[in-house]
C-alpha cells in the first residue's frame, strides 16, 4: 500500500517520492523525507507491570528503530489489558495514577479518531511490538485494518520499518508475530490456571479475604521468593465478624429472607453485626449493602474449602460441578457445605421473584398479591402469577402452549388455569391456624411421618463416620512410615532396601487415602435430606392466629419464614400447602427481643413506662422518687431497659412511686415522692393507688401506655395492680434481672410487667426474661424460662384445674372484698375448675407472727443500696448515710409529711457484726422455709393443687398525707418470702372501686398461672376503664 500524503503545508516543498515509504515527499534542500509519526504504547494493568518503566522502554525501542527523517509528532499510550475488545479500549484512567516520564496526547480511541482526519499531522503509527496493539489475533488485525482504511500504516520496532502488503514475507512476519502474541497469552493463562489450581488444591488463599476471615501471611515456600519477602496466605477466623456469617446463612435458609431484608437486619445493629472492612478502598465500609450480602452467600470458601474456577471468562458463574475444590479443609469452616448448598437453592427458588410486599414499580399496577411467588402449578411446577378481574383476584399458570417444547413436556396441562386468591388464602390460613400454631398440630401431622427418612439419614451419617475413621487411620499410617524413614539403620544397603519398602507402603497408603477421600466426597454429595422431626412443631408458640387480620407485610414475612409453597392441581381441584419448620426457625421465634412469628421485634413500637427505680442510660433521670439523685445519670441501661429496647419497645418515660420503693418512712402515703408528689388513683382521684409501683399501675389503668414495669419486694406490683384494675405479674425471683434496679433486698426484689390484659402482660414478660451475668440470681432460670408466654394463654384455662382457696390471714380482712372473692371462686367453679376450699398454708400463723422479713430487708437494704450507689458514681451520694444527710438538709422538700425511720433503722445495722450476720442468715433461711417449703409448696402438695388463690388487697383508701396509708390487708407476703410467682387479675368492682384476686404457685410456675389467669379473665371480663371520679363514694 502507499501512504497518503499529509495536508498541504505539512511537508516543505515537493520533491521525489521516498523509496522506502512510497508517496512521501522529500525536502529539496536536504533530500531527506520528513516523516512525522506517532508513538503508540500500552502496558498491562498496574498490578502486573510498572508503567513508569514499561512505557519509557517501549518509547526507547521505537526511537532506536526510526528511519532517517522520521520524528515522533505525538504520543499515545494506555495502561490497560491488551485482551479487552478493541471498542472497550482507551477509556481508562489508570494513567492518572502514575508519573510516567513520557508525554501523552491521548489513548487508543483518541489515536483512532485522529487517524480519520484528512489533515492528520502524522503519516504512520509506530509501536514497540505488534502485541502492544492487542494480545489476540482478531483485535490486532482489526486495529491494523482500521488504520490502513484511513491510509495510516501500523509499524512495529521489532519488524522491518516497512509494511508492504504486496510483500508476502512482510505479511507473514506480521501474522506470525500476531499469532505468537496470542499463543503467548494463552500459554501464560494456561500455566497461570495450573498454578492457581495447584495453589487451590494446596489450600492457599487468593483473591479478596472473605468477610469473617483474616489473612494470615505465611513465608513463601520457595527460598528465593521468601528472600524477596514474598508470602502466601491462609485464612484464619476473624473472632469479631465470624459469628455473623452463619447467622446470615440461617436467616437465608430458615427464614427465606432476601438480600435487602438481611442487609436491613444487619444495619439495624452495626455493633452486633459489624460491617465489612474496607479492602484497598474497593469495598464500602460502614454499612451492609445488598451486593455484600449476595457475595457472602454465594462464596463457597465459607465451607472451609478453597475453591477455584467459579466464574467463566465473561464473569458468569459456572455450574458448581465444574469448580475446583481443595481435597481437604484448608481453613476453619464457618458453615457446612450442606448449609451453603441450601442457601444456594434458596437463590434458585427466589430467582426473578420480588421480595417484600406492596405494589411493584410498574405504573399500571393496581393490586398487590399477598401469595405472590408462593403459589405453584402442581402440573408443571411453574410459579403462578397474579391476575385481577372485576370482582375477584386470581392466580394464573402462564404455560406457553404454543411453544412445542413446553406443550410436549406437559401434554395434559389444561389451558387457562385460574384459581381464586380468596380460596388459596383460606386454605393457607386454615393450615397455619390448625397445623402450625394450633394445639392439635402434632396430632394432625403425625400420620405423615413414617421414620424412613430418619433411618436413611442415620445410615448415611454412619457411612460418613466410617470413611472418616478410615481416612484418619490411613493418615496415621503415613505418619508412622515417615517416622520409620527418619530412623533408618546406618547400613546403606539395608537402609536402601528398607527405604524402598517404606516408599512402596507409603504409596499404597496414600493411594488408599485418596480413594477414600474421593469416596467420601461422592457420599457427601449424595447426602439425603435431613429427617423430618414432628417434635419441632412443639417448639413453636401456640397462637390463635387469623392471617386476614394481619397486614400484608406481616403475612408475607410469615410466609417467607416458613418457606410456604402452595401447589394447586386443577385436575382434581386441590391445593397442597407445604411449610418447612427447622430447629433454627423454632429457636428464632422463641428468642427474647428478636423476631416473633411475623418477623418483627416482639414489642415493636409498643409504648412502655418504667418505674423510676429502673436505670435508663438516656436523658431520663433514675431517682427512686428522691431529689437526692435528681440530675444524676446511671452509667448504663438496666438489663431490663436494654431488653425492652432490643424487643422494639418505646420507653416513654418514668413513673412515680412511693419514694425509695416504700422503704424510707414507717407509714408514708403510698404513691408520694419528693420528686413526683402524690400519685392518684384514676378510678377515684381521692383514693390511694397503693404502691410502691403506684405510677406504673395508675398509668396503665389510665391508658397512658400499653404496659409498664413495676418492682416488688412485698406487694409493690400486686397491690397497685389490684387497686388500679390491671394485670400484674410478680415473677419468680431470678426470672428477670435486677441489674440496674435500685434495690431493697436481693433476697426478695423482683421486676415484672403491669398491663390491662393477661395477654399484654404475658407478651412483655417474654421480652424481660433470660440469664444475665450481672444478676447471679438469674442463673437459676436457665432452661426454665420462655421467651413467649403468650403460648400459655387459654380462654378455657380453668377447666379441670385444681385451685386451692386461701381463707386465713391472707383473706377475710374486709367484708366488701370477701363478697367479690366468693363470687370469683364461684365463677371459677362454673368454668370447670376443681375448687378446694379451704386450702390454707400450713404455717400461715407462723408467717403472720414472724419478724424475720423485716430483719432481712433492713440488712439487705443497707448492703445492697451502698453497693448500687458505689457503682453509680454519683458526685455526692455514695451511701445510705449520704441520703439520710441529704434528707435532713432538705427536710422541707423531702420530709414535709413523714420521716425516714426505716432509713435510720437500716443504717443502724452493723453489717460486720458476727451476731448480726448470723441472725440475718437465719432469718433468710426461715423466710424461704415459711413462704416456700412449709408454705406454698406444702399447700400445693397436701391438696394436690395447680395453684392457690387469694384476694390481692382491700379497697383503695382515701389519700392521707399526714397519717399515711390505711392498709387493711393483702396476700403478697408468702410469694415474696419464697421468691415465687403471683399474678393479679381484675375480679370486679365494689362501690366503684376495683378488686383483684391473686393466683400464686411454686417457683417458675408462670406458664400455669398465666393459663389460669387468662381463663379467669375470659370468664369474668371484669375490667372497665376508669372514669376519674372525684370525690369517690364514702365507704
């Protein structure tokens, strides 16, 4: 070919044509052609080459080969891979990262654009070698032809600086160099793949370090590379992030959560679920993203095996059967291969399925489909799609009958399969109500389990264990043979014979081990499905659930959690409803403060008040009603405040109380504190609300909150619950933590919920329970608490129950209350309860005469309060004596109506006196005996009872700030002494004032008491909202 001449004026004068490059003018004066050319250079990405060295070297090679008269008029070069498609080249910005000492007028695309100009300022493009244009034959040839089409030859410094297409030798050399460049690239890739494969088989890590692992650098096994500081990498567990990985996999497998839903859960608590670390700036740190979750769930390295060849050259994933897995575990696994496989299957099941609820983004959408993605055609297995017609919503099978492939596969498939959504939803609702959450669920499903899957699973596990044992034996044999090699005799001839024998046996052992490993891998790939376990159903809560009453978002979360599949068969007009219940799902539904059945926090958005002796580390003060602690902030949330927040509750504020939980004055007015003044009874504003949890009871009764927390040492939950017509649960000592609660006595203090219904109180109780290392008493509740006490609600809970009626001491203290009490007993009998009347505590009179409770409380109060105040680190209040001094200094505000006699009695206790300590210890033991073994337990055993019942307390008395409370009696003392549970339930009104009754039982009998209380509540329906009367009827 001939080079096109440059624009007029580019060359000086008009002389003869250059014999080397035809068509190029020469200058008349010098006789040397003026040949402006451009330099083209390229080096690979920055990770593979050093552009600051490579580009200048290429320029030097070009300059050394330039012919006389040739000069470089412009410089074009890129830093990018030569394997990219030509149209994708020349757009990178990698050159901006380096200070390359070569001018740059642009990249490849700029060069091609300049070549199209008629007035281009150059006559040729010169590169160091043809592979700088492209590594593969076709792109390199395309680049050459594109330039030639515009009259610009592509010259290479490693070829003759002439390219005449009419010369066969020139063309052959060029094509040979192109082929050689492509061969070299393919050879390099092949060797690289072999190296990576070997690298993988040996268990070394390569690529980014997965979340949950850290990179452990190991000196390179090759001495020369080791001398250069080269290393290889193994994966070790990241103790901070590794626990998050199996949790994500279980959310995916057990709850069928989508990537966005998982990311949202993780981002809701970045402390518990720390996001990924930034890796060389390529990964976003600070939050979880959908892509991060997807990549994590797709990464097979979490199984403990190193894997290579996951993706094709175009970055699409290969079938996992084509992957290269290391033969043995190369690093600690975070999930099993089975769990990883199940997570992958979830991705296939949900492919092209929109997660969540609500309408899609299509502008024409007018309806949502609550069963979307869950209804399948039983004939072809395809997902049925929603279809709306006037008056009804349907699901339709979209099988294309005009496609011969599908028509031939399903010849019996009817056309136009439609099924109404309301019918499908009714079937699903019935299934969940009866087969999943119903009391007869195990009975209904028991016929479907024959035990065959369990036997197959056990046989498979036994075979796996046998192979693993044989592999371990083979390994042990190999190590023994190595030991024999190290102790060969000095006789060279004998040593050589032994060495050959050992090597032969070693080879046999190694071949045996390899065969066993291959057999084990095959066996593991054939693992049967986990056996069905009907008992898992019993771990789910029992609920009277009506799906139609739940929001669509809640329903869809429920369906996803259980992996709901509805298979509709038009041929017989039946629908098969299938759900999957796993142990992980059951545990998830039981976990306190985590998700409930519907996938939202247990108390999500529920407004709750807490008594002002329960620490909250926020802008609210915790003062026990005293001005002495006003302005002081606890160092952290109490355990229960933290649990409430974790369960999604909204802590609205603090409730007033009898100051210091009614342990300051000898006879105060319940509900009065120096900080809050006098709390009122919402049923009768001139009547006392009882205490010490006065504000909690009054606030719940007045509908100021959904529930509240109260504390009880003796009667402080039960009494205000009874007088304010609410339900109060005084739990077993140790069921709920007291950490961060201003104490009276660690031997009697408890914290429990107060609510308007038994169901509400039970729901809150489930969020409070659990072992807390900050309160040693809670260790006794391990394995004995439930995170969902609503499962024990039963409107027929009284039927068949044996209930003992207390008549002595803890009943009969007010005639008007006795009338209500007798009516309540009759209502229980009518509801099917077996009434044992009387069923008094055997030691009831001894309890009434004992003064040991006072001994224990005075001793504990000083010791426990001083410890609490020391940990709180208030600037001025450190001990009980400091409180006494403060009250004396501020008597007008703190003691306008009554004094601090109890404070003084407690302060006078010598905590170090041996006689005092001995008397205290004896009193503690006697209280436990009186309330427990010889009291409640004795009565339950003697009469064969499920629970005891007694009136909670007398009618509310008029508020009297001068003379204090007119408390006629109550029934809280036995359970307080023993540390046993009790529940107050509204029973009736007497002259407009509430009356409650108390169900009490042995330790950790809350489930039985909740069942009885809910049954009584359902029968009597006694509670009515307050009318805030003032004044009340004078009695």
